[in-house]
C-alpha cells in the first residue's frame, strides 16, 4: 500500500472518564507521530464531536473520524460515523443493531483482552465490519490472535493506539489507500476491508506500568465500570 494514509482509529480524550487529553493537543502530536488523522472514540460519549468539527475546518489536510467506543454487556465495540451516543451496557447484538440502523461501521475493540474484550467466540461470529488487530495497549499474543480471527473472517483489520495519554497517539494505527481523505472514504474502506493494521504491541514492562495506572484510575472513579 504505497503512500498509505495513516489514521489512528482508537483515541480517547477528556470526554472519556479515564483520559485528560485535550482534542486541540492531538493535532500537533499527530504530526509528530506521522499520522494523517485520527478517530475520536471516547467511552460512550460524542461530546467531543463539535470540537472535532472545529479542528477539521482548521486542518483540512488531516482526516478526523467521529466515533465512539460503546460499552456492551460482553465488551467494547468501536462505532465509526455516529452522531449520537449509543445505549450503554446493552447486549452486543442490540448495540450492533442500533449502529446498523444509523449507518455506522462497527469494529470490535481489543476482542481478546481479558478486560473489556468480547472474547473469542463473539470475535469469531459477531456481525461486524472489522476487528481491531493492533491495539497499542495490548501485548503481542492478544493482537496476533485478533489478527488471525480478522484474517479468517475476511473483515477489516484495524489498528489504534487506544491512547489515554498524549504520547501514546500513533503507537498503533490503520493504513488506508493513497487518496483517502474524507470520513466517507474511511468508512467505505472499512466496509470493504481495504485497510491494514500497523504499529506495535505493548512490551511486558510497559504493560505492567499500564496495569498499575489503570487500577489507579478505576479506584479513582470508585471502580465504576466504563
């Protein structure tokens, strides 16, 4: 995929309960990370979408995809091209029906992660457009397993940093064909599987650090589920 467009499809900001990133800070960091854009996928919230529209007008050379990471009973799913927040903690099947009715693209987030992943059975069978095959917070085993499932199912293989801190942006990303520019371009390529996951998994020492930070965040919000 020559001159591929690199877009980080999994990014959290201060509109998620576990991140403090400001959307305006992401643009400069995107350039540093070699990205051509990112998707805003806050937990169960589209509150950042108006800010995303503002920066899209200021930086037309980048692609900014409106999205959300929805919490279902079985685990998390990324929904792209949505303009409203989904119902929370409903069955995955119900959330996917909700997304389909709104023309959204659905991608399973880190499906083999022990926390917030839907698990192998649903990763193999859920009617989605894609599977996150490279998550910047996952280890190699979880990412490799997700990649194999996506390849076997012949659905889109996506990559996203799962950034909750600014330096994490772009550690994993999705490569789209040259000429991909608009949000509609991105959504159509995802539907057709015309993209590939890239980036790097999280090494064991950094995974341990992340686990400690995640535990502290959960304690700070009274262990309420996301």
